[in-house]
């Protein structure tokens, strides 16, 4: 049986957009009256209703949600609206928009809630990009407060997603309780039917488990992934494709800060026993906002994360799972997979599961207890994680290297470009080799043949790195040339001379812009990981690191100073052996 979605939007995260002038939209013009409320303007619309900004009799701004005519006579639609009214009337939290009034029996059913003067989270992220660390922490705290307030009165929201979160001065407000229901009430769905939005439904719900607080906490974690990455956590497409990714744990962390990726991956792993609790996620977000590693705040069971998770679709930590008809869950009610216990309840003790990535933390091995869902052919329990996670970033050495590249670009631009090209190829080769080894150990465990296999595949990694570098450097070189031209014009204006695009100052600016674009541009994650791995290998001892940093910085300054004092690059090798003659600012020989 194919799992069918009811009650949520028909597409992941995207509300149904209908023409307000169509026959299915409520015929409501600005300044018309609905009950005692005067409509000011339309705020938004979805598959079931339209939301207007309106004024009550005292002139107070409110949000007025009206059912569409084609669903207004549907008893189920009116029942959903009634549940939303009953739910919101019981909630007392600044993070939830309260209900003020409702008319569920008229020809034009509506409810009136607090007007939240802010954009939805998905609109804000689409316009401004992913949230920075402090705003992400603020979002996580606010939504956690909203969920705890509704869970305390026994209500499950069931459809927490970016479109149902409004932002007011950076603080979230949770809306749309149309499919919320009491946690103790009878099942509202039939066998094989699920209510919610694909991509924000937990694997347990897709498999048919009872709806409980863990459903909302999964949507909370998925919403944090959207806020941190700017795209749906399990991609777009058909419902079955999205739900299949949810079941496999194929979360897309492309664009997520590599320091944050382990936390978000752990929060959305299909294995409920490995997920961190909400308080653990918040503590990790606090550490992230402070610039500290998030893995130190996670329990051992939650630190599993495949290599390169910050930049790619992650492989599944569990065997592929089909979308199944609804069946009774096998997890106990107090399973550690439940994200958030009641505030007054003690945290459940961690189970004796072994973190497959605990090896890189050098923690003592424990007895391996197979997961309840394990079957022949599943991924081995004793896996190793990415040893690069949590390692020093060596930013000081990299800044010294940047200074040397800028100085080299001013005095020998083509030679510097060749050296940078070789360095990029070497860094990507190292990263591809290390990533392949990490993934192999993640799948099969450590083997004696790892070194031999890595050596045998090194030519392939080198070829792949070279091709990737050639394609990846196209944009940085074009941007760098543009910077050289602009800087040359500025230099010529300052010196009241002719355009001098090959002046050392212009070349230094071009080198700086090219390097930064290559570091952060297309294909850059592999370059950053490989470069940091190389630098860490060379600067394992603190005196060496400090000495190399100073040497690179001083060398860069000396090269830049020499080029500027001469007024020309020292060489254009390997193109030519000397500066181009007859250039106005080069002394004649």
C-alpha cells in the first residue's frame, strides 16, 4: 500500500497558490466586512483558506482566516477549523498566535487570531539566505518554547515546517493548528494515511507509529536544517521520493556550516535511539553560536556522521527502507528516541548503543548491542567516523598562506598562479583519498588493506582532482581578472597616467580576489578540507605552526613591497622572462 498524505499541503513546504480572483477564492475585497471585522488586505492563501489582515471594532489589527467556498461546506474542513480554535484557546505562550474569535457555523466560516507582523521563515530565508549562528539559536529556542507550551496541555501540532513559522524581530511564532489534535485522542487517520507535510514527518510516523510529541520534535529539527541551509532537508519532488529519503536518512546538508552539520545529521537520523534530545540540540546550538565544536555537547550515541556531510547528500546509516502501511510501533513510550521529556521529568539514561563514529574520539569500546531493526546485510555496527571532524582549522596558517599568495601575485603573477593550481590539485587529491577511506571504513570497518587500496586509487583521485580544479578555477580566474581591471583603473586615476592593468597593486588585488573566490566558490568544500588536512599534517607542533605562519606572512609582505617599489612584476615566467617592455610605468633599460 502506498502511504498517502492528507491534511497538509500537496507539495513539500510549498503552499498551494491560487488566484484570489478565481471562483475558488473567497470573494473578499479590501475594506469589505466579514462579521464585525473590516478587511484591509490579503496576507496569504493556501489550499483550504485565505488569510486577511483585518481590523476589529476597536481598530486592532488581527489576522482573519476564511475558508474557501469550495471547502466551506465540507464538514471535515469545518471540523479542522474548529479543532484549531479549540487548540489555540488553550495555549498560553508568546510563541503561539492566540485565537480571539471565530464563526464556524456561518456561510463563510472564519477564525480570528493575533496578527503577527512578520514574514514566514521560508520567505525570510529565501530572501536573506540561511540564518547565522545566533539567529539559528534564537529560532531553536523560540520554537522549543512553543512546542513545550502546547505539549504541556496535551496538544500535538503535527505540521511544524518553515511555512508555519512567522518571525517577529527574529523571534518565531508558531501558527496553523488546523491538523493539531490531543495526544490522548483516538487516531484521526486511517490505516495507510498520514497527516502532515513530506520532509517534515518523522520516519516513525511514515511507518505508521502513533502521533506523539516526537512528531513535532522531528519537524523542529527539520525546520532548523532548512533555516541553516536554505533548502528543504530532504529535497523536493514527489511525495514518495521525499518520504523515501526520510526513511533512508538521506538528509541534504549542502551549504550547512561543516561545524554544525554533525548536529543536524544526528537530529534527523532514522534511528530514533541515536537522536539527541531537544535540550541536547539546544546546548549544541549554544556551543555553535559561541564558536565551539557541537560534537562535545552531543551524547555518544548521536555523533555518527558520514564524511563530507556538510556539503553532500548523506548516505543512509540504515538499510534502505520501503514506505510501509501503518503498523503499530515497536518502541516503548519512554524510548530514548523521544526528543523531549517533560520539563520536570529526569532525562532517560542513554542506552548501551555504540556510536559508530566514536572511534575518532578515542573513547573506549563497549559491547555492541544490535539495533532492533537489524537484519542480515545491514551496515556493520563497528564503523569509524571522519577523523577530520573537530580537528583544528589552522586559520592562522591559512591567513599567512594568503599573504604569501598575494605577495607572489604582485611580483610573479603567472608563477604564483601555477603554484596555486598545483596546490589546489594536491589538496583535492588528499581530500578525495581521505573521504574515500572514511566512507569505506564507515561501510566495512577498518581493514588492513585500507592503505593499499588508497594507494592504488591515488592516480584516479589525482585525475579527478585535476579535472575538478580546472573547472572550479574558471570562475575565480574570471572574477580575479575583473578585479585586476578595476584595480588598474583605480591606480591609473590615482597616478594620472595611462591604464596599467599589470601594476603590482592591481595584480595583488586580483590575487586576493581570485584566492578568496576559489576558497568559497563552486567546488570549494573539497579544497578547504584538503588544504586544512595538508596544513595540519605539516604543523602538528605548535612552534612549527607559529614559525610557518610568521614566515609566510613576512614573505608575502616582502614580495609585495619589492614589487611595489620596483613598479613592476619581477617576472612573467613561464610566459616571458621579463616584464613587458615599453610600459609607461616601467623604467627603460
